[in-house]
């Protein structure tokens, strides 16, 4: 597409636009992912729910719902065995993101199967280890994002710059991005694509209950907590009575996620923790995935044009 010539993430994914939908457990399935793909982005099917057969079925559904390319996420520490890895290698999927652990043992079999592999990293050290291991690209996850986080918080803004100072590897910016303004900022720092989670959780095609979507829409910029920083997993979630109690106590009870589906699909916002990023404070409306993507791209190019116009006088003066 004009404006994205030479974009390596688009070359790797085959997508029309460099916008990736994050792999949220139970949420990132064919209903949402196919809508993102049809709109020109890259939909990702999750496997972090651990529901192996259901996730396989969702991947099969994708081939019938869209001719556009899509991807699958493999959260390494959450996989019970190599069954999903072996399935993906034979599935026809061409793009995989890995996360939650070292991708070192996964890279060779995936690449041998003709699959492009990006790994999600929350720190510079993790990024450098992945680059050394031969990863194709990185999903650079800043602390602003929702879900599972590194307790040593580094913002997307800083992390993109730190990695780019060390390597020219393709980067997808994740965390703190929900529109074209955030996308333009990420591209200015070296990213070639963005990944959005909270924005797509609140999309019309997202399978979650309207209570969850509306909680995101109604949240202020200070509407999330970082929880469980002294244990594992550390997460960012919406502020509720339940998460306020966890925040005060400092540690999450072992059964925190036991009723997560009652929150996601039943709408009981106190049943578990509603994972969301700080962009909840920037999202003001539930929209179809196509509108989200089209508006993001239009705003991105508008910012790019404005910034380009600012640079023209300086370039002309420098040439004199």
C-alpha cells in the first residue's frame, strides 16, 4: 500500500495494514480475528486459554471466514506440551507470535515449517536474547498495555528506542496505542507496526459482554491498576472493587482467574479481573473493527503529513 513501501512487518504477514490484534485469552478467537483480517489488519488466534481443541477449531474456522492472512500466538510457559506447536507447523498458518518464556526451542521448528516468528518482549535484555536466537521480529510490549506485565515497568516509548539503538530488527509496538496518533508516535521511534489489545476488546465484534466493553469505554486514564508486582503473574487490569482489594493487599489470591469467563462473557465485573491497558482512558466508543482500523490508518497518515510539513522548511534551509 502507498505509504507503507518497504514495511517489513507487512512483508512478513501479508496484511494490508500494519495493525495487529493482540492475542487475548478466550477473546482472540475467530469472531474478532476474522473481522480484523477482513478490515486489512492481522487477526491473531490465542492459545493461552489452554483449550487446545477449541483453539484448533478456531484456527480451522479462520480459513473459512477469510482469505486474508492471520496469525496464532503461542504462550510458551502456558503450553502443556508440544501438541499445539506441532499442529501449527502443519496448519498452513504463516505468522506466529510467541510470548511468556524463551522462544529459543520454538524458532527452528516454526521457521522450518515456513512460518515467520515474532516474540513479545518487555525488556531490552529479553529483546537482545531473542535477536541472538534468530527471531524474525519483536512485539515490543510496554508497561502501558493490559494483561500480563513485567513488574519492572518500562514504557513502550522508552523500550522501542532502547531496542532500536541496538538492532535494526522489525518491531511491532504494543502498549499505549489505540489510534493513529499512537501509531505515528511508535513509527517515529522505529516501529513498523502496532499491536492493539484493549481497543479490540471493546470492538463491536469482540465476543465479551457489553459490561466489559463499557467498563473500558468509561474508564479514565487512571482507570487501571498494576497488580501482583511482588509475585507472578503481574498484570494490568481495570479498577473495580475486586482489583482495589488486590491492590491494597499487594498479592493476588490463587483463585483470581477461576471465574474469568464469568467476567468476560457473563458481565460480572467483580467475578475476576478485567484485563485492560491505559488506553482504556482514550477509548470513548464501541466501534466495528473496520472503523477502528480505517480511522487509525487515516489519522496516522494525517499526523505523518503534518509532521512532514513541519520538516520541509528545515530541510530546505539545510540544503541552502
